[in-house]
C-alpha cells in the first residue's frame, strides 16, 4: 500500500464557473476524485453600461481559485502530472499578452495576480440588443451569434467607442476566463482557444476550424485579438513556474467548455442523455460520429450542435433559465419579507421553499419560468397562469416553478426525440439539481426513462478526466513507438 501511495500521480481539474470555482484532484490510475474544494467567487461587479451589462472581477475569481487549490493536500499537489481547466463559455476578458499577470510569492506558494486585464464580460451580458445583432453579418458557421457571445461583445465595443474610446486599444489578447488562466499559467504570448470555446464565441466554423476573419474585418473587428484555435483535448503548454506546489513545466490542457466537460464526466455511452441544471440548464445527447452540422445557423431552433471531442457533436437544448430562476424567486421573497419587517437569509428561505413543495405532490398552477428569455426567442419572457384561490400556497408555487424549469427544457428538446435517437437513460448533473429534491422529482416525472444521478458529475471532474485520458493516450502511443510489434 505504501508503494502505491508513493507511486500515485494526480491530475488537477479546475472549473471557473459563473458563481463559483471548483477544483479536484483525480488519481491518475483509478480515475477517482480523491480531493475537491468549491468556493463562491462573489465576483459580480456593476457594469458602466448599467443593468444590461453583466461583468465580473477577474481578481476575485483568481483569489477564489488560489483559495480552492490551497485547500488541497500539498503532498498530492506536488505529484500533479497535468492540469485541465474548464469554465463558463461565451464570455470575454481582455488583457495585455506581455503583462496580463504577475507571479507573486505568498505563504511559500507562487500565485498569479491579474495585471493589465479587463473585467470579464459574462455569457449573461445583455448589451447586444436584437437590433444590434441583426446588423452584424451572417456568420459562416452553424451556430448563431447571441448577446453574451465573445465576438458579439467585441463588435459592441468596436461600435460604441464613444463610451470608452480607447478600451480595445488597451489590450492585445482576448479569450474566455479559462483561456486567460491557461495563458497566464503557461506564459503564452498569444492565447490558444479550443474549438469548444471558439464555437461559443460565434463567427467560428467548426468544420474548417477557422474564424470568419473576412466577415469580421467587414465590421472593423480587431481580428488580431482572436486566439489561435486548437483541437479540444490537446495541450496548450506547460506551467512557467511552480504553482501551489505543482512543479514547473507541468502540462496544461487547452481550456475547455464547462458544458462539454460536465457531459464527459458522466456520459458512459451514446445511449445516455445528460441533463444539467446549474445556473442555466442544458439537455443533450451524442450525435452519430458521421454527423455534420448544417452550413448555416437557424436562429429560431431551440436545439444547437455543440462541438465535443474528436470531431463529434452534441445535440443541445441550452436554456438560459435554470437554477437562476430559483435564485431569483428566493431573492424576490427575501426582498418581500424584508419590506414586511422580517429579515430571513436566502439559505433559510430556500430550505423552507423546498420543504413546503415536498408537502405538495402536485399543482395545477402553471409557471413558464423564462424570465431571461431564450437565445432562440429573446421576447419569450416568464408567465404565471391558471391561478386560483386554492393553488397559491408557498409549496404549490415552488413546485410549479420547478416543474416549469423542467417543462421549458423538455419543450426545447422533447423526451420523444431522445427515445427516437436511441437514448436509454438520463444522467442528471448540476448544482441546482443536486440540492433541490423537488426539481429531481419533476425531472423523474417528465422523462419516460431512468434518471441516474452520478457521483463526481461536474465540469472540474470532467476536465480532469479529459486531461488524464489524453496523457494516458500519449503514454500508450509512446510505448507502442518504443516497442513496435
């Protein structure tokens, strides 16, 4: 046993989510998560464009990342053989490639501190209104462009120079928050971006693996900011310094999409569908290996085709409305009770809502929870109907909200379609689903298939698995070259 412990090697998985950071240590040989830590970032900051802008402080995100990694066993960190990084898709952060960060020593560990870097404009950003988006050129890609997408946000900055005239001129690189972390860890002069993240930015053709440079130049887009595309699952570089005990020169994977990594962590085969309900919500299944996406986007379709690994795709119903709907509901009640002179924390309200709903097995109250609209229908906002004097109890309203979240997703990708595509079970994942028993009950009611809730089903575990599997694949390829049969 001691020799096994001495020979153990680990892969660090990092997920930079919308509201929290999670890190895991995956034991390489067993592919088991042995250690993990998750902490809220509390990174939201006011935007200078008002309520439509959704921005986060990069320094707070990195500080949370440091705190998470510092909570892991240092003796295991010293045996890390690879780092995988995933994070929230679509968003964009800008920095100066040469001075975008600085390494500092604190408490015996080398840490990254942001320098010459912008706020993160997140996927929830709403500055690109319909009229602005409709004036942009049609992308040479199968995915539409929406507000919150990196390329759309950059176009907005280019078109609204009166707000901040020199904003784009201050930076030489751009990427998702996870691309920024990978670039700073590896000291890259130009960031690399996986096809998964590039597709989430818009104006990227997944079939050719290239940006729509010509189209973007037509609207004055600063194409020099675009990262270098790279295959998902490949290596971006290696750490330029020791980091929390992790040795310098440790391989770092190209940053991946949190959604794809969440799927990778739990999809055992092509007969599995994956339902993820976290801040937002997604329902997906794997398409045949020979599937090719359409040549042009269908902006009215609720189903998109996300690039996965090795040239394959996922059919995805990606809803903007998931756990954030429950969070809004809780926040509304907290405000109401506060105005009535009763001060209750969000945690207490949430717990009491779930308990009340568990006592109400059914309700005829109808809640359409699309308070954020949907990318395929931005005007489709929330609605409550079929209200009567007998169905407005706290428990019934809560159950109706949970049912509405699930029903909205099922209207985008019906369970019938899953059955026709050969899906035999649904793998449930996501923080909102794991902590909300009522939501799980409604999922099991809606799907005529077994619903399985897996252990370690999350993006941090998934990106660690991806990195570990690629290291293992390279090792086996190296052994075959050394010992040809």
